[in-house]
């Protein structure tokens, strides 16, 4: 029997702390919009799930969101953005957990990540042409995870340290 998602709190924060409507809070937890219609129309902007006062609370908000994802569901790509919509941290949420993507450490590594993600998307296009939709989906997801490492240079060192502390 499949495990159903629960609406319980994680015990770290009350559930109400995960949905803040104050647009002045500096960190926004977003969910990428990968719907084909939105992608084709050019309106595939992320959906804001909540705003938070600190990166740590935003990370807990992501875990709270992941608690509601069923174990048989496709992983969701979450991103934490700052006030200027710069990428601070991103990761894949699935069945109560978030696998955070470690940020690149240099411009050289960022270029390599962009190149690899581009190649994966090209392979995904060929897989779709070969009528291999599942392979194409996995390749696109892998490319998205690589893109998630492209944290804004302003945040790279801070985010890397935050992930070390969280581990």
C-alpha cells in the first residue's frame, strides 16, 4: 500500500511559520513551473510558496513543503531566492526530504556546469525524438539539478557554509 502524505508538523517550527505573506521578508521559497504550456508560452516563472526572514527558516520551509509530497510523486525542484531574485540555494524535494545542490565554487566550474546541462538537454531532445519520454524526462531533471548549482556569486560562499552547518 502506498504511503500517504501527512499534514503533521515537523516539530521544528509550527506549520504557520512556513507560509509567510510579508513581501518584505528577504528569502522566497519557490517551486519551478515545468508545465509544457507555461514553458511554451514563456511564462514558466516559479511559484512563490512562502517568504522567510532567514535562510535557515526558508530551508525548514522547504522541508515542510517536502513533507506533503507523496513518495510515488516526481521530485520537485525548489529554489530559495533573495529580494533581488538571485538564486541562493536550490534542491530536489521528495517524500519529506530535500536534497540540496551544492553551489559551484568558481566561474570556471559554473561554465562547466552550464556546458554539461546544455549537453544533457540536447540528449533529452534526441531521446524524445526516439520516443523515449522517460529517458528524456530523467535527462532534463538531471540538467535542472545541474542548473540548481548555479548559485549567484554573491551567495556561493555563504550557501556552502550554510550547507556544512546543516549537515
